[in-house]
C-alpha cells in the first residue's frame, strides 16, 4: 500500500502539480459528474490493492521463490488497467492518459522491486531455518534422500526437511548424504509429525503407500494446519514446462519436451546480436584500457585464441584477453597430473603459476572474457549458455553431459553465477543441463543481471 500511495500520488503531483485537477464524465440521462484526481487516486489505490489480493500475490505458495509472484503482480496491474479502460469507455470518463500510462508501468516496476528487496530478507531468514514449511518426507529410501538433498540445495524456497519415514526405517539413522533423521517406518508418518515438528508431509514415492494409503494419510492431516505434497522424483525441470491436468480423477503431470529450433532460436540470436553490439559500444573505453594493460605488463600478444567445442560438437576459436604467460598451454598437462586432476572434466589448476599479475585481476572480475562478444557476433557463442570447454574435457563427458552441446556455448551461464570455480564438476554440469533443458529469453535476462552482480562483487570463489 505504501508503494502504491507513493507511486500514484507521486504521478498525480508530477502530472498536475499541486493544483486541484478535475476529471469529468458526461453520460446521456445522467447528471454531469465531476470529481477531483485525489479521489481518483484513492479509488485507484484501493482497486489495485484488491486486484493484488484477488490474484494471490501474497499467497504463501508464491512468496519468496520463483517468478510466479512477479508474474501475478504484473497480471493484476494489466487486468486493472483493462478494467479502467472499459469503464472509462462505457461511462465516457475523460481521464488524463499520461496519468494512467505512467502510473501503471511505474507501479509494476516499483512493486516488483519492493518484493525483490523483501525476498532478499526472507531468503536470508530461510537459510537460518525460519519462515519455512517443516517437511516430513515419506517414501522409498532413494527417493526420500533425493528430494531431501534437492530441497536442501535451495533453502530460499522455504522447505526445511526435518524428518523422514521410509520402509523399515530405524529411528536414530539419517538419510544418505543428508543430516535428515529417519523418524520411523512409512506407516508411522502421522504419529511422528508432532515428534519432528513437521507441518507438511511430502510423499516422494507412491508405490509403498498405494492410492488408498495416500488417501488415508491425507485424511489424517488437520485441515488448514498441515499440508500434503506429492513430490515426484523429477528434478531440474523448469516451471513453464510443467502442466498439471486432472484426468479421470488422476492429477497427471505433463512435461513438455524442450525445443531447440524455430522462432525461439531466432529470438535468442536476435537478442545476442543486439546485446553484443550494445555492450561493445558501451564497453569500448574499458576494452581499450584492458588491452593496453595486457600489452604493457607482459610480453606476448594482447589477445589469446583457444580452440573450444561449440554447438553440436563443432570446434571454434574462442577469444580472450591474454591472462597467462606465452605458451601456457604446453604446461597444462604436467600441472594437471601433478595435482591429480587429469582424469575428469573441468580442467582447473589450483594457484595456477601461469597467470600474470594483471591476468589474475582480469580473471577475478571476468574482464578477460569480454572479447568473446566478437564470438557472439560471429554466431559461435551466445551471451548466455553452457560454458565452452576444451576437446579433452568433452572427451570425458558421459551421455548426460553431451546434452550441453545442444545449445551454443555462452559467455555466461548458470554455473558462472552459481559459484564459479568453487563448484564441483557434478554441480557445474547439473546447472548447465538445467539451462539447456529449460532455457528462455526471460531466464537469459535474469542470468545476465546476476552476471553483472557477480562481476561487480566477484567473491572469494572467483579466480
């Protein structure tokens, strides 16, 4: 409400000043109506608050995680805008167009920004275990462990697993790979809820319970106080690909197959070209400065081109500002062998002696990567995508990792904004595969925004 008061009355004062402006309406057989814009602003704020409530923008299911909260804020405003347009047309209300056309977009932007600010606070609290649904997972040992690990990866989503009931579960043990205690057997799920302090039951597999068992478990929960979730063992699938459709009393989950052709690829290519040109123009003074620093501080060429594997396994020459001494590649094999890192992808050297002093700074702030904007213009890379790797790394890929090659490699991607060098190979490939399976232009914009923050504030994991 404070946001809307600030936006709506701020636009009113900016548009009309402090004078008392009047809006009028003339309708046949109805007396002339004249009211002040202050009254209109109050009505608009109240109506907007009602629409935010109707669209469930503060529902606990959307608060704090995902994009649904932001989408519903925008949708509520667009519906209200359409309603006002219809009412204005029917009753011939002469509203100032500038007042409306500024208030609504500005209101959406500021509302979303305020929610984002609160989300940062809420995420920090949820990482401490506060303001979370306390979940008891029920199902087979493998699926219960899997769901518990995945929820633990994202505490900001608000699900804290506090216990598990698995077949032949023995109290005092924990789920594999987690610290979640096993509270008992599946049949004891209802009786251990109070014991572990859970308010939500998540069924991770239905084979052990059966349809009647799930129904009995749901009936045993207190209405409005405790909740039932069915969590299929399907992970790394984006929300837009999932659709739930009730058929014959069965809640069927439809998962769309990702597509890598057509208008979506054309839109991505257009976005890449426009974005690369804009960045090259905006960053040209910085690029010239970095080039001069590299040239002055170490012998050798300013740019470094290395063969990487791109779309569908096709090799290309990736450009970078040189951050290592000349002939550094000749020393890679020996350094990998010395550190025992030559048998898995992700060729990373700890405390790499080949990096120059200026190169270390360039790498920390990712300044050495900017020449790849030319690779984007040439169609070899994208602004966002899986990170391109060497042929030797690709040779170590398993069948799942090869799916990274279904999209053009990117200057930035999920693993660059999710931990960079501190991530294990398994986590890096999981993030890249998630992007390949669920990419969209909206996700590209989000990743680029997070990339900007990671470049400005790189943290300890950047090197």
